[in-house]
C-alpha cells in the first residue's frame, strides 16, 4: 500500500479507536512477533531515544509511528525495566503537538537533573512548502512518570554553515556543565557533528563543530553519541552516504565509531583512530548508549534500517530494538557483550560436546524457534565450520567461519521470506582465530551473533516459517570440535 503524505501525518486524535484496534489485531496475528525484544504494539519503531537510568529503573524510549509500518508522524514511545531484560510498555511519551514538532518528535536523549529526567529531542517542523526547520526541544519527566513539554524550543536556529539536516541531540554532563552533540550536514553537503553547552539544560550556547579527520565521510551524520571510557573518547555516529568498500559499508546506511583522546571541549578537537562499524550484519542503525549506576556503558540499537520494506509490513508493524550490549575497549576497538542480566532468560538447558567430521549434523535436543545458543569451535583442521539454524525443508540461516579466508560469514540467503535483496544476503568480516565462539540469541524473527566474546557482532532480521526449527552443526574439509549449550528462552 502506498501511503499519502496526508495519511502519514494524520493526528492520532483524529484516528478512530476501531482503526487502531483493527491494526492491533493484524499485528497480533503476525507469525514474526518477537518474544524477548522491544517491539511496537502497532506501526513502526525506529531509533532508541532517551535511554537513561532514573528513579530506580531503566527508561528506554523509541521513535514511533503508531498507524502503520512507514515513517510518518513520529512520537516517542516509553518502555521501562528494572533489569534490562523484562520491559514494560508504559505508553506514549512525547506527542508532536505544536508548531515546533509539527512533523515529528524526532530522536534525542535523556539525562537526570534536579530529580527529574530531562528529555532533549529534535522537533521536526515543515512549512506549507514542505521546507524543514529543526528545533531542539525539551520535555521533563517527573518521579511519577508524567512528562511535560516545554512551551518553546531550547535551540531555535541552525547555526550558519549548516543545512536543515540538524538533529538528534545526545546530552551528557561533564563537571558542572552539560554538553550535547547534534548530527549535522554542512552547506557543502558533508556530514559532521556540532557541540553545544549549557549550565541548566535550558540555555544552550553553540560551541562549534567537532573537529575530526573525517571531513568527507558521507553527507549526513545521524544520531551522534559521545562518551568517555577507560580514559579515552568514543564517538559513535550513523553516517549516511558511504560507498561500500570490500566487506565494509554493505548496508544502506552505516553506524560505527572512532576512538581517540578525550574530546577537547575548548578547541573541539578530537584526535582519533579509524572508523569501525559497530555491527557486521544487516539490520542495525542509530544506536544510543547510556551509563548505568554501576558505571557500565550500555548500547541499544535499532534493529532495522530506513528506506527498506520488511516482510512484517503487511501485518501493520515494523522493527524492534537490539538486545542491550555492554561496551568495553580492547586494542583500540569496542568489544560488545550482551549484558549479564540476559542470563535471566535462560530456561531449560541442553548440552553437547562432539567432533564433527566432514558432515552437517543435528545434536540431540538441539532445535527451536526462540533460544540462546553458545557454541565453541576448536581444534579444527577443516576449511569451514559453523551452524545452520532455523532449518526447515528449504530454509536455513548460516553462521560460519572460513579458516582459509579467515572470515566470519553470515548468510541469510535461504532464511525464509527475503527482503532488501539489493543489498545482498551475505555479510563477511575478518577474524583471525584458532578458536571461534558464537553466542547467538534467536528470537522469532531475528538473530544476534556475538563472535569471540563480543569482538564482532552480526545482527539480522530473518523471516522463516514457524516449522523451521532445526539446528545443525557442520565441519567441511576436515574435522572440528564443537561444544554447544542451548537454553530455552524463559520470558
Ligand atoms: C535516524 C533518524 C534520525 C531522526 C529520526 C526520525 O533513523 O532519521 O536522524 O531523528 O530517525 O525518526
């Protein structure tokens, strides 16, 4: 179905309850509803927003268009959790209601201040000629969870030298001062990020552009995020417009980071190393991080990408968020591990330890639709070894290691209903290792693979049949030791 501009920008108050109920019914009949991922009750989810620990709970908001699987009038939806695993749908958080966010309450971030949670976001407005004007707006949530929008924006204008692609403020506190990075596009149509500072979160001064060595690196940087960890500066952003190079930048848009010295808040100089992608799979974009009370830096991403149709569209919804990942730094790169709390999901356990020799075999008790799987491959003289999961008559999703190419390969060519085929159905990434471990979280329509304790991550949506439940372990061109543990997911 083609959505008209009018349909995309309808106000929720003009929509009849029956329409929403009808949509919810369609959504609930979808065979690919997830069981332990954050997903929208109806419509489309995109970026995680306002991720924060406040008042004894984790709060995680997301971009939401309630009325269908398209990018229309964006709202903020609110979820919360005590353990980062079991999330409660709280409901609507920020509705676009005024001239400043008339065409969407776009992405932003959260920070606690004076006992309240401050939510800084981009108000996307358009005039009658469809010219965009972005405002940076503020909403405040109190201890009772009530959210109040400020009447006027806190940053009204785009500084000169930049276009109207100016959005996604990520706020943090350093000393007594607040800072925010905002994703921007220069007038020469190259992407960058700028910095603002404030003492009270209401009055913001433009501090200048962050000086990186990536002056010509895509045409727009969305969802920037800056933080310090292990005495280094980490800058995460989602650049649009990078050309694919080898096995890199294969998705429509990218999402990655640079690590360097701490950002010089006076000169705005950021001295850093090379850009690395955060996820080597298919469906990952616009991540956001937060620091929790234990000092952990935790990242959640959007398990989806803009401008791509997904098989759930016909069921009236699209996308979910990734599982939370704990970040650390090793040898100049970010290591991402699923947060420890995810072990709370572990139910019935099945184990096996075998030598697999020139074959692809099913281990007793290993099968399923939704589970966690940990597999360690060692002492291999094979050319290739790995796992096939969600295996059915004509379906399988493959994650493997090629010892000759020294590459991890994630193949969703035969995963089920295909989509986004113009971007290919195989992803590869270099890894030089004798022993290879895959920690895999399989939900009804997604796979997240953490390779070698978080050295690389591959995320992908898949849309197999319900009856495709097989798991095979294989080793070709030689033999490999396989130690595997599978847990049912107990939600
Ligand atoms: C990234 C993004 C942001 C914007 C939001 C709108 O996916 O385009 O730049 O704020 O989505 O939903």
